[in-house]
């Protein structure tokens, strides 16, 4: 039995390496929350720059505005997501499932 374990592990690892890895990149369309977030950041950046002081620097003002927006809106999903998978799974069923998960995440109360 002890002799078979390394052989079995070698077979499993070599079988896993034989399957091609597939990469899928999905671009998400901005929803109302993303648009409101970016509008808030732009408006708040302009307000902070008008205040002057350390916020005259556009980078400092934008960082502070993004921090304020994160406190107000929470974490936003990225605009682009990439997934990696092995094998020839049912891409259409996986896509529908991922869309359903995204919809549930959007509808989740915060």
C-alpha cells in the first residue's frame, strides 16, 4: 500500500496537468450604483480641491474622495473579472449560474 501511494499521486498530478486551463474574462456593465459611486468621487474630489490645504493636490483629494465613497457605498465589484477553470465544463450553464450569483449579490440588502 505504501508503494502505491506515490504512484497514485503521480498519476493524479499528471492527469491534472494534461487538462487545458481555460481563462474567461468578463466585462461587467456599470449599474446605477457604480455610476453613482463614480459621480460622487468626481464631485467630492472637486469639492476637496476647492477647500485647498493638503487637498489642493489632485491625488490627495481623489484618495480622500474614494475613501469617503467607500464608506458611503461600500465595496463595489470590479469592472472586469477573470476566472480560471480546467476541463471542458458546460460554459453556458456556468455563465448562467455566475449571472444568477451576481444578481443575488446586487439584490442583497446592505
